């Protein structure tokens, strides 16, 4: 079903400037421990992060190898058909959240001691996203009312059976199946029928351009969330997941994330604070509320409190 290994005839190297602190090694370490990525091997090659994914510009399977030679630049080696390099580079920028000017992020720490401590303890950490809003929406469907480890196993099986192996500079990686494949009848075999139907709906929406990252980020946040909830099986929690961790919106407070709320209560020593008070507290994080939530949820001191997987971790 997956076919032979996809080998692109040549690669293109892009040098992309990064504004504000960014540490690629922290992105690599995050992906190693992030079950939805299905990439426990990410840290196997020090200093290099390799991806294989369906490119949003036509859903061709492509690869990229990312390296950081200096603090203010990343080097992206793109393995794709001629003419796709710029689009793939832009997608990689979004996946690593380096498409956002992060200079102003440091200023938030001057106004909030919790954020300042996070920035000092984890310098250069930025949110690492799903490859696309389409893939984030698929994860939302697969993980609904399912343990994260079980959903990750199903996602890995879909990639192995229906995705495509891509040669990314001598390393073969499995790309998640594109929308054309998941929209068909075979990919849903072995899944509960309701999940199979919802995956097909997500795939068809992606094919029709309804999950375009730039489009979602350009909309007012409430409108984008309502738009996403028109998809079958996508409720408030999943809509925020797709907008934050799929489209990469930098300034959304995850109101539907109870584990983030518990982390905030612990960090700010507000054990009885209701959700409304926590959302008001987060106003000082603007315009990087998604980033601070990600950093807070991934701080080791809050992981040891039994806070498990979520949209921000």
C-alpha cells in the first residue's frame, strides 16, 4: 500500500533567519518524548531534525532536514519535487514556530515572574507543531476518549500501511497519509466506524482547502474555533488543539485544557482559582499565550505532578 521508498532527485538548502531566542536541540528533545509524533528516534542524530510529511501545497510527500549553525538562523535541506522547496520551507518554519517573530516573547518575562523562570530554565524553547492542521485534526479524532499511547499506535499504523516512506538524506522516514488516502474506504479498516467516518470528513475538508493554516490564523480566534467545530467530532477542545498545535496560532489561551489550569494553579500558588481567573491572569502573556501555555505544560516540575498529555504537551 505504501509503495517504494520515495527518493527525490535533488535537495534544496534554504537558510532561514530566526527572530528571537530559538534552540533546535530543545525541539528535538521535545519530539523524542511527544507520543503523537511517533518519533522516539528524533534525537538519534545530534544536531539534525528530519521530517517526512505531506506538503500542504498539493499534498505531495516530502522530507526536510533542519540544522542550526548559529543562534539566528536555521538551515533547512528540502527533499521535494522541483518548485516545492519554498512552500516546504515555509511549512517547516511553522512546525518549529520560527515563522513568528519571537523578540517580544522575552518582554513577557519582565512582567510575569513565572514566565521569567520558564524562559531562564528553558531558553529557546518554542512550540513544536503537528505537520499541518490536517494532521492535528486527525490526531484529535484518533485520540478522542483513547489513551495517548493507544492513539499513537494507531497513528503509527496508518503511516506504515497508508503513508509513504521518504528518503530524507539517507534516512527513511514514514510520512503520514495524505488526505486523498484517508478519504478513501480502506484507511478506516480496523477503526471504530464513527472514527473512520470522522477521519474521512477531516480528509475531505483538507482536500477542499478548509484546513489551510494561513486561513485559520488570519481569522479572528472565535471565528476560527467555530469554523473548526463544524467538522464532525471536533468539539471545543479539539478545535483549540488544531488552531494552536496545527495552524500554530501564537496567541490562544487553551480554555479547554484542564491540565494546563492545574499547572497554572501550582505555578502561581492559586489552588482555588477558577478557570475564569486563570484566563484573566494569562492576559499578561499576550501576544504569546499559546507559547507560554506550551512552556508551562512542558516544565518538568509540573510533569512530576502527574500532569499528562494534552494539546500543549
